[in-house]
C-alpha cells in the first residue's frame, strides 16, 4: 500500500470525524444536510482510496507469488543441472550427459547444451538424415530448440553413455 495514500485516507477519516462531531452543534436542517453531503463525499473518497490500496496489495501479492515460483524453478533447475556433465561424445559434438552417480535409475541420456544453458532440460533424440552418397547419416536432434548435432557414423542408432563412460580425447 502506498504510504501517501494511507496518509490521505487517515486524514480524510479525521475530517469525517470532525464533521460528525460538528453535526451535533448545527441548528438548521440545511446546515445538517450540507454537512451530511460533505461527510458522504469524504466517505466516498476514503472508500475509493481503500479499494485502490486493496488493488495495489493484490498486485503486489501476485508479484510476490510469481517471484517465489520463479525462485523455486531456478532452485530446482540448479539441483537438476548438477546431475549432468559436459561431454564430447565425438569430435565436434558437445552435449551434457547424465552422471551415473545421480541417475536415480534413469537410463543414460544426453541433453541439449543450448537448452541447458537456457535453464531447461531437453533430451536429445536420434535423427537420420537423407542418404548422401548412398549412406544414411545419423545424429542428435533437440526437440525444443531444433539444434542438430551430426555424427561421423552412418546408419544405426547412437549409443547413449553416462558422463563417466564417455571417452575423453
């Protein structure tokens, strides 16, 4: 809630109280009606300020919830990314491989390095390119960012290994 808005509401309520006290001392009905109208205007102003403050508070609470969700997502990703290590399964290819020690019984798999750096996990899939010179070439493809990592081999499926099993060159 805005501090100035709160001060204004308090000030308006004080004036409303003063007007209510002054109503007792008025002699004619026209004076009473004039003060009643003045009092109603102040009450409407206070109500409007209260509604604005409530709306502002709701907006701030929603912002807090969004930020808490983002912090939770970042923390979860920080934990998840510790399960992977950067590897080069063949010359020119870079990917993240699951560490065997943190596999939690998951099979070996590789995830996209680009997506990893962007804070998300995208498991790479095999793809087969059209025959070139009578040979099919295989590689890895990311279903999210569409990155392709061609392999030097023709045909067949690429064997996934845990990070510790990838031969270091």
